[in-house]
C-alpha cells in the first residue's frame, strides 16, 4: 500500500523545519500577535518528523521486524550521514570556540557530537537513534489493545508536558521522554488508520482552528516558539506547543488524506530528499550566521520566505551533485 498522503506530509514537514530555522535569519523586535501566531505555527515541526517516523515504523518495519535488520538500516542511513557531516563541523566548532588543554577540547567535542549540539537541529539525530533503540518496546506497544494504547499515551503526554524540551535541546533523555508519545501516536494512527480516517476527515477543520487558536493563545501570553526547561518533574508552565502541533499535524493529514492521496512526482522527489535537506540546511545556517549574515528585508516574513527558498535550492543542488558523483553512496553521505 502506497501512502501518498504521508509522502506529501514528509514534504511539508521538511518545508516547516527549514522555514522555522530561517526565523534565525529574520529580525523580530517585539512580534505582533499575528507574527507571534505565525512563529508558533511554524516552529515545533520536529513533531511532524517524529509522528511520520512512528507511522513509517508501523507501516514499513513492523510486518518484517527484526531488531538487527532495523538498527542496521538506521545506523547506515541515519547515524552514518550524521557522523560524516557532524564530525568535521564538531572539529571546526571546537577549534573556533573551545580553549584550554587538549583533553578539555576533546571532551567538549565529544559532548557536542553525542548531544547533537554542533549546529541547530542536529540534536534530533541522537534523540531519534535512542528511540530507534527502543524499538522492542514499540513492538510490544503495538500488540496492546487500542484502549490500553490510549491510556498509556495519556500518561506519556502528561509526563511529556511536565518534562518539556531541554534547554537548547542538549539533554537527549529529556527529548526522548518528550517525543516518545508522538512516535507512538504515529504508530497508533497507522495501525488503526482505516477506522480513524472517517473521523479524521470530519475533524480536519476543527483541528486546524484549534491549532491556530493555541498558537494565538501562546503568542498572547508572550510565548514564541518551543517550550524549554531544565529537567524536572515539577510543572513550570503548560506546554501549548505539543497539543498545537498534534492538532496541526492531524489537520494537515486530514487535508492530505481527503484531497491529495494521489502521487505527485515533485512531492515524491522532495520527500526522498528530505533527510538530506535536514542534514545540509543546518550547517548552511550556521555558516551564514558565522559570516555575519544580516536580514535582506525589513519584513521578517519576506526574509523567512526568501531564505527558505535559497536554502532549499542550495541543499537540493548539493544532493543532486552528490548523487551524480556518488550514485551508490549519497544516502550514507548526506541522508538522501
């Protein structure tokens, strides 16, 4: 079964991810309510990636799952390109930012590499690899009844909202706790997709409205972007980003399932290149900022739109070149 709607969702997910990181290349003094709502809708798109990972695990890997084969594919196609790109970036950052004895520099470099904090967004790779290592637990989860799955999800989402994301996403276990229920939600959706689709199609527009209202509420409260906190089991504030992104995810899925569940060549191509774009856009943003980049326009939205297009052009051009030069190894080099 080909899931065209999921393919198109992968395409939209990488657009959201790159565009949200291009906020760093825009300039906001004090966002208006509309600008803050837009920022909140754009950011937090990691939820899309994790949800899609859970959907694909259930659809692709569960029917023929063995731990060794599953992890071998993830190490080859996720961990290896991460090391190829992150190692030289780590050396560059350590030489540029760290001082002191060689031992201290090595430890700093190891910390950057293992936490994924070399450049923006790379923290996602160690976090998702840990979640892949948890696949035997995910296999046990998918054998539960739907009622038991929903009860477990309720508990995990409550824990996720208390723990939230770590400061600068540096604590991988905290990220795993935060995103695990999203991964399981993707699995649950895929497992019960036939039964869920009629309800999802009816709720598409209420879910979209809910996402917009939650983004607006957070902006009205003066919060823009993701919620980050030090690890604690004490509730500091309610994380509105998670329910907002879940509502937006399923609103998008509902729209795609209803109106676009058919093949689109350009979407398929971009979806196949999405992980490569993820790996390449982050160091490009880092190098732009290091080079003293200044916003091109006074309008922040124009900066985000133009720089998103520029980064996509650079990333897709680089992927096309690597595919031509290394036709059998580009996926291990840059993930696409």
